[in-house]
């Protein structure tokens, strides 16, 4: 049952990615990354958001995987932060 919650959260996040604004869905995915160890599904949510809503940005030379990069960087920041939070390591 340990993975049942995680699978339920991932399904809910993919549904939210299709229903709510993309920054809110990415924020929910990063919030879930704080509670689950090695939550690489946040990067998959970012890629899903890019597949649904991304257009090439001329100010970034046509780069369109913005949510994927943001999710990857934020996931690294969350992992760094989780190591330094006292109540998380207990």
C-alpha cells in the first residue's frame, strides 16, 4: 500500500495538469516532491505540461521545454532543501 498513495498522487497530478493552469500543476508536483522520496514524476509532469501547452519562445531562441527544465531545477532544489530541514530527517 506504500506505493498506492504515490500512484494516486501521480494520477491526480496528471489530471490536474490537464485541468488547472500549468504553473499551479507544476507547483502541486513540487509540493508532492517534498513528501515523496525521489519524485521524478515531477519532471514527467513538466514534460506533459510542455507537450500540452508549450510554444516556441522567441526570446529563448525557440526553446519550448520550459516547464520540464523548471521542474528539473526545482526538483534538485527540493532535494537540496530536504537534506537540510531538521524535521524532515526525523
